[in-house]
């Protein structure tokens, strides 16, 4: 099904088996799991947990390029099928809850891909705020340019997908630089306020790259009709992170499988009720992002959310 799992960090905070439970669920359903660089299960552990699953590896580029090279080599050796290069996080946004709470990992957890290196501990620089933000600012390379994509291509045979694209111009430049896929994303809306929703940016990006590469989307996917809308606007596939974490927190692997089953079932209903016998029958005219459609969509959700209150007041 065209619904995969996006990279989210430190999943053992949600469940003791973390990323390993999540990837097993994706394998059982038959969809793609994307592992975060800053995971609490290692590349090798995830590969062993789901040897037959389709696995992609999300990559940050470190100031020390040897760290990045090592991650890429390990992902290739472990059978991962693509690299998902995050390009919208030269620094992490001001996540006020993390700063206020001085976010750290619990003492029994570590960034599993960096055991035995200086890049494993996000807790050592959190005296003034979030340990995660300090980690990123200290180790991630904020000076990336399009030419750095050529360096990454030189050290791997895996296809590179650019994640965090929100404009047609960046999509075109990414394809010209050698990307094999464009992943439309605003990083879960956690980077900067006022950034476009992924679904708003999607149509111009699809138009810009045509059929040169596949286009994916994450952000705001919560039910099967969201999947239908994204595919109608040209996405090849969608990904979500938070719903998988909710399922993981609830009941581990079975929880994630249930989330995938629910959204997959809703998507099948959306197909059938729209008169589509197969995914390729979906057409852009079946969903529009014009002003009226957006207002109508949000009014429906507004009314649905508040209906119990209105009923209680008005009978």
C-alpha cells in the first residue's frame, strides 16, 4: 500500500523494543520503514529484526564526514534500499517544550548508531536547554550546499531521496543534482512557524519535476482520505511518523500494525467510494486545493469536533 513509516528519532522512549517493533510491523504489512539516524536501535538491530522488510535510512550529514561515510556503508551492508537525506534541518527549530524541560534521553538509552564514539551522548550539553538541540548544533553540518550531494553520491550506490523540499525551485535543483526522489515535508511542522503545509506545496513540486523522479509526502496524514488527497495531487506515496509512534506506545508491534491496517482500510474505502478500482484511477480533479475546498474541509472538521458540545447546549 502507498503508506509508509517516516523516520522518527529515539523510539525506545515510546516502547522498549522501539524501532525494531516498528520495522517488524512494516514488514508484516508489506510497506517501507525509514530508520532515523538518531535512533535508539542500531542499523544492524533493525536489519536483523526485519530481514525481509523494505528499509530506507534517513541521513543527517555530520561535520565529521567520516561519521556520515560510516553510517552510509553500514546501511548498504545491512540491506537498506535508499538513503533519505534530510535537507531542512541545518539547525533544529526552537522546540520550547524541549528547552523548558531540558530534554534528555533516559539514562538507560543511547543513540544506538554511535556506540563507542563521541557522537552518542545528547545529554552532555543540556545545561541551558534541550540536549537534542545542543547535539545538533554541535555535530550536524549546517553549511550544506547542492555540491555536497555529489560527494554523497560518490560514496554510495544507493538512490538518494531529498527530504524536506517545499518549493518547485528546490525540487528542480535536487533532481539536477542527482536525487532519485523528492520527499515533500515540513519536518512535522516543528522547524519554523508559518511554513507551508506539505499538501499545499505538493502540486507545484509535482508539476516541476514531472515524471523525472517519484515524489513522496509526509505531514498531517491521519486517515485514509488524507492518503487519497495526496495521491490525487501527484504523490506516489505518503509517509507518517506520529501515528506509528502512538501505536508503538500503545502496544508495540501490534499497535503499529493496527494503525497501518486502519489507515489502509480507510484508504480502500476512499478508493471504492470515489469510483476507483485501483490507485492509478485517482485523478487530480477528485481533490482540489482551491480556497473553497480548503474552507469547506476545515468547516467540516470544526463542526465534527464540536458537535457533542453543541448538542449538549441545544439539545
